């Protein structure tokens, strides 16, 4: 086995030793440095490094300045950064300087090891992309998808992009589910562009925007005289999409009577135009999308079960913007670039306070709402940096410090004359704080942990111990409640490593 060369730059000798021992056991050849200058010496003297684990704060400078020195030398070494004082501003700067991920101290050994491995894989894939002419099927390199307008680097959206590329070779029916404004049609168009059908039509129709009595004719067409006003034959969307892709948006809003006809068209790849007895054969891939929870609609008798299973051959779930908040700064810059070019304005960016406020906002309208906001600000602000005061009042969300100040004040209550169970009262107050943070962030545990100034693994452990789970609401985030990884000290102790 070839050992991966890892440079650990960390001035905390206890942590550095612990990381050295632990990561050596799982296959790394490790060199350590304590200062920025020592690290730079190792980086320039050693021919190849697979990855660097870098502390943000060093005795003779900081990790950000070391990154600048690395880039000046033309070295493309993946970097995972550690910091005990993670802020939105730091995260943005780290992303701009090309850091693979910024991890808060303390982080579990598993989390550090997984990020190092992922950073190496991403760098390897990027290097391969410069030497091969055909696109790679990797989540970090999807150029054809990105051309369709999908923007984001979060793990949540990368999973969608990766799945979209993998299913593009199939003719199976695809069901895209997600809230309004999340970009379901963009994903459908991406799949079409990546598929062998890309040179044939992509035909879209919104099933919820057309009255049910007219939708059948829109989908299947009609013949002359089929109904009042049918003065000539008309080709429907199914026939227009022959050879390509038919995108049925908001199919959850379709009437039950039309659901039967759609089911038959999917099963037999044929249909009769309205007023005709002659079947029309088509070669169409159907991609459907909905913001409705179809499983719930089936159980309530509002959607046909057999159609649901016919549509749900390959399900793709688009995350809400509140589930991928790390993409917000990237999306903001993307929309600034678009609207600045269109409107000849000169918006240079957003202040840290403005971005932090937008990061804390729940985004019920998702990406569509964010795009509309940036367009409005581009018009009204015109130039310069968008400050917090420039944002509409509803986007002035409380920052982390406001929440901490509010929740750490002494709670007001009357002490019963016969006393109370102290441990129970403290436990209830802790439950209340956790639930408030989770509700404020749409049950996103990463964001809730930031609000409470807790390590994410600590919050997950408390949630599991207390049995705290999100309510049964499809619009709320219900991410995996896998067993949390152990804190670094516990993980290393189990590996017979003395901190």
C-alpha cells in the first residue's frame, strides 16, 4: 500500500502528537510543523504532498497567509483547515482561498480522517480532468451540469449533481421532489443535457398552471372538431417531445381523471389525441417533478398509488436552501455576476453582517427568493457593497450572539413552595434551548450547533439521549440521525493513544 504524504501544521503539541499517532495508523506518512515558516520550508523542499492539515492560528502568522504563499508558488495541494474560532467571515475567506473544508475544534478523528481522504480524492479527480478529454462521473466535476445553471459546492447539492449524471444514461422515469424554488426544472434540464437524448427536444409543461379541462389537450393534442374551438389538429406535448424528454412539472396537482391517462401513456408509450381513436406511439423519457409529498397524497387518496410507483422509478430529492446554507455566499456571488452584467450595475459584494444575516434566514422561497432579492438589490443599490441596512427588514435575522444573549439570561419562574426537582428543571430548560435553536434553523443540526456554540457531535448526542426529533413535516429538514462520531479525545483513547 502506498502511504499518502500528509503535512500537519499545528502548534498545539498535544493535539499534534495525537493526530500523528492516530493518522499514521490509518495509512498516512506524516511530517509535522509548528510554525508557518517551518511548514513553508517543508512544503518547498518536499516534491509531493498529498494533503495538508493546517491550523488557522500559528505563532508566526496564520494559515490564510500560508495558503497565499502556497498559491504563489503554483502548488495545488489540497488543504483541510482547523480552527477553534470558526466564523462566517473565516469560512468565506477559506473557501475563496481554495480550502477544501474548514473544521471547528474539537472535531472527531473520523471527521478529520474523512475530510483528508475526500480532499485527496477531489484533488486527484481535478488533476485527471486536465489530462483526459472525456468528462469524469464524479460529484466534484460536472461541467455539463453546471452549464445548466446549477450552482453550489455543498455535499447536499453535490449528491444531487452526482446522481443526475449517473441516471442520465437511463431511460427510466425520474421523479424529482423538492420545495418550490429549489431548481427542480434545472435538474431535469441537466439530466437531458447529459443524456443520449440531448439532441432531441426538452418539452416542459406545468400541470398545476393549466386548468384540468385543457390539460389533456395540451398533453396529448386533439383533432379538428374534438370540441368547440378545435378548428384544426393540434400536436400535444407528448408528441412534441418524441425522441427527447417530457418534463411534467407539479404533477402532484394533476386531477385524478387525467392521472389514469398519464399512467397508460407511461406504461404503453402511446396515447390517443382528444377526439381521436387512433393511437400515437412515442419514444419519450418522462421526468416528473412536484413539491407535494406524494406518499402522503397517496395515503389520503389524492394521488393514484400505481401512478406514484410508475413515476418513482428513480427518485431525486432536491434540498431546500436552508439545508445547504454553505452555498448561500456562492449563490449570492453568482447572481451578482449575472445581474451586474445584465444591468450594467457595479455591486462589488456583500458585507460580512449582511451575509451572516442571510445565512440565518430560513428562505421559504428557496433559491428563487434569493435570486429575486439579489436582482432587487442590484437595481436599488446600484453599486458598492451591500450592507445589512440595505436588506429588506425581514432579512434582518438575529445573529448568533443575539440568540446566545437571549437564551442565556436567567429564566423567569416562580419557585414552588414545596420545591422542585433541580435536575429535571435544568433538563427541561436545556431541552427548550435545543428545540428553539433547531426550530429557528429548520432542524438543521449544523446551524443549530453554531447558534448554541456547541460541537455538532455534542448536539447530536444530546438529541439522541433526549429523543428530540423533528415533527412529521416534509418541509422540515430530517437529516440522518446516525450515531455521532466520538470526540477526538474519546476516539484516540479507544485506540490506546495518550493525549
